[in-house]
C-alpha cells in the first residue's frame, strides 16, 4: 500500500491522527506531553511521544507520578521491568507499536483496576480452553517452553498468553491491553476486525480510576 511513499514512523503518525479524529469525543488523548519526561534517550523521544499520544491524559499522569520511564536496552526482546519502573526497548524494536505495547504493561502494573478488567475479559473469551505452547501455535521457536497461550479467536495468539503466578494461582499480567494498543497505533483496521476486543481496548483507555 503506502510502504513506498512513507516511512513507518510517518505511517504511524497518520494512523494516530485518524484515531484521534475518530475518538476525540470519547477519550481525552494525551497529545502534547513532553517525551523528555519519560526518556532521556534522544533516539526514543519521538517514538515515545507518538506511542503515548494514544493514551489518555489521566493514565499518562499516573505513569509520570510513579516515575515510569523508558530507556534503550541490549536485550533481545523489549519488556517492562516493574521493579525498576522501566520500559526497556531493545535496539531492533524501537518502533511506535512496541513502545505503546510496553507502556501498556506499565499501566497494567500501576493500575490494579485495569488488571481486573483484563482478567474478566480474558476469562470470558478463553473459557474452557486448554493452554498451548506459543512456539507450537505460532511456529516460532524463539518462544520458550514455558510460554503458553489460549488462542480463542484472537487476532494474534500472543494476545492469549498466560502469566499465571504459581504462588497465587492468578495472572500477574496479560497481553490484552498491550497488544491492543500496539494494534491501535499500527493497524487499527485489523483491530476492528474483532469488535469485542476493540471495545475492550478503548474501554480500558477511557477508564477513570475512582
């Protein structure tokens, strides 16, 4: 399609602009925050600014108050470290979708209400399903043996990844909001193919902590 006309960053910016125009009446988007509040890495600042622009102001304020920040990482996969309150972005994954994804995990860890909403949605969508290895479902051998999922009819099997803590018997995290925001900034048309899931993602973003 547009690949020969625009860069990935430009395409993400166009996508975000469309999302804002469509949903401005529902969500108070965070459009003008200073990315330097979240990262000292000049290489990441524009990407962080674009990624966080699909998050509502109230969620951004919560992240800022807790000192959550992003930095470049040499790890193979990007991740969020809740102990350091740090979004680690690996060199080959410094795209808008990945940054939105990892900041969503920061939201999830800092806001227990979001985790409860994810739990209810996950249980409804995957009821009665057995766990399967992600490596088997996706054909991607880079997933470890302990990485398992319930596929449901999710757009991507990774969305159903299980993070059950053996000590508590409950998941510590999900890939629902994270994958949802990633799709929102990279391929919203694909996200809308699962209307139930899209409503869940936008509902999480529009949520106000009581």
